[in-house]
């Protein structure tokens, strides 16, 4: 019990930086709670001038989107799913095919039904109907894309980009603006027949650190995983951590601190950090090595500029017999960090790790385009709601996160992701696949729950963050929408 208390307290102390992370595109310290300006924490009043949704509804944007999409789906006539809702892999090769009149009904009829719903929830003023109209038009555009009517979809995208701004005080309008941009990219990619997105990893890493400072989601992923790894490394003298997408390594100083001060003495720590840029990996390794040196801890860092699923020779990971092996994976939708899912799974089985820590976004990358559209619209509406409750619409940190991270994720899910675009079938829920492929779940402990709860305590309860423990996992969400799920796994015979 004492050890568990020290873990929680020690990790929270590490929220204050021991060292500056000085990438040129990164601003601010490692992880801070002191940077949070309490004067800006005022619930939904930060966007009280929001024109498109009812301010008195506690979970208004994500609930609004859920109800609107449900209404639109119910309003669509029955049709042959093979003809109307083709998956990315099955779309016709001839572009510009028309949508049937039954599939895309006239907007006046559809909006009449939307207006009836808006009166029921007391949003029925002109501005409220404009917000509902945006979602209705966005959904119509998604339907047109799903049946490959790219000409009509392009016309609707142009209309959406004129109506919605990513700088608007309304969270709903910002969501529509970014989704419209992503679908514009999807249309262009479909016309060209391929998609090769450019990824500025320095820009992403800097924005990711800002996201870490203004929201509990990244901290939740880091600290709950650290706790599970710490418990797996108990009384082990030599340990090895493989991070499948290490980025800046913001997660690991807190774990190093606890390992360096444990009663049985610090272990020898080896870390394999994976990523796309060798330059950034070397910089991350330098920062972590300097931190470990200050703690007096024996540490080795091994960079691998390759996707985990693309590794064909296990010697690249420098696995040593006798080391307690932990594999960590914080999933995100920014880019494909691991490559083909089935190859990644096979490699995990070959490595036979003592512990796998997995933090997943509760959003599917598989299935048809329309499936991904509806799921991601509900998911990111909740994300935008959570940011809007904490930061005013003109806040530069909020805009940086929305533009450099969330927009990129939406674009990847809609414009890039999916079996038809990547060439690979993606697992819908990775933790389910782990269970089906011989891995055993390790229930997240009470200390992990305490870690997560202490992190949430940094954000006033009025913000609406929710934390639940379900089937051995920990789930963090906004109001009633689960957004991130942390789980831990082991093999039948762990090293």
C-alpha cells in the first residue's frame, strides 16, 4: 500500500519538469499543471455566445450531433446496402456516378424534419436551425461520398466551407469546418486515385505537448500505463521498454523517477523508441538519457526509425534474454504508426512480452466510409466540447491543438484511413483482437485508478470528464462519451 501511495505521489511530482524539452517546435515544459490558468476555467461560459446550440443542455454538442445523425439515418429510405453503402474497397471505379433520388432526398423535406426535432429540444430559432442545417448538409455530403457521387459531394463541400469557420465561437461550427476540410481532401484523393499525406512530425509533437498541458487525455494514457508497467517490473533487475511511437518521450521521466527510488534499488533500463524520424528519435533519446543520468540510473536508448509492423528481423529491437519486456502503444489517428495490423499482432506474439500496455481511442478505423464518418463525428464532437468547456474560442493553444492534431486525425480517418485507402484491413478494437490471439488481460489495478482520478482532480468536476472501470479497463470520456480506454495484457508464458 505504501509503495502504491508513493507511486501516485511521485508521478504527480513529476508533472513539474525536471528538464526542458527544447525542440524548436515545442513550447513549454514537459508536463505542467501550473500552466493551467484557473481564471479561464469557467465551464461552458467560455463560449456562451455560441449561436448554433442550446447552451443550457449540459452535453449539448455531442448529444446534439448524436440526435441529428440518428434522425438523419432514420429519415433515409430503405435501400439495398450493396448498392447504397459500399465500403472503401468496393467503390466503383468510375467517378461521378449519381446518387439515387431515394438515397439523397430533397433538402427541404429533410430540413423540415430537422426543424421539428429542433423545436422539441428548444433550439428552434433561426441560428439553431442553421446549426442543424450544417450537420444535415455534412451528412448528405458523406452519403454522396459513400456512393461515389463526387461531383455532388464537391458542391456540398464548397457550400459547407462557406458556412462554417474553424475560428467560430460555436463548437458545432468548428467541428463542421474541420470535417468539411477532411471530406474535401477525400474527394480530391478519390479523383486522383491515391493519397500520400505529408506528415510534419515536429509540428505534431509540439501540438501534442500543448494537448498534454490543456487536457487530461494524454496524462491519463501516460500515467495509467506507467503504473501497469511498474507493477510488471517489480523486483526485476533488468527491464526493457519498447515504445511503438515514442514521439518526445514525455511519458517516461515519471516512470524513471519511481524506478530510481524503489526500495529494492533501480533496475538497468533499456528502451527501444520507434518513430518515423531518426533525427527526432535521437533527440528524444538524448533527453531521456540526460534525465536518467541525473537520477543516477543505468539507462540505454535504442532508436528504430521504422514501423513496428514492418520489422522482419527481431534483432533490430535488440531484445536480450533475461530482460523483463514491456511494450507500450498509445494509439492515435494522426498517422499509421505501426503498419499492417496482422503483422503487428504476429510480432507481438513472437516477442512474448511480460506486459503490453495499450491505450486506444474509442473510434474505429475500419469499416465503410459512412461507418467511420458517423462514429468520428460523434467522437470528435465530444473532444471539441471538452476543449470548449476549458478554453475560450480565441485561445491560441486550443486552436493549435484543433488545427495541428484534431484536424489531422479527422483527415486521416476520413480522407486517408480505411481498407480501400491504406490497402490493409484495420482491426476495429485492438483489445478484442489481443484476447482472440492468445493474450491474457491484466486488470488495471486500484493504483492505476488512483492515478487517473488524481489527474482528473486537476480539472474541476464541472468540466464533465468521466472515469469508469469496466471489465478490467479504465475508460476516460467526456460526459457520456468514452474517448480513451487503457488496458494491459500479457502472454500465456511471460518472460
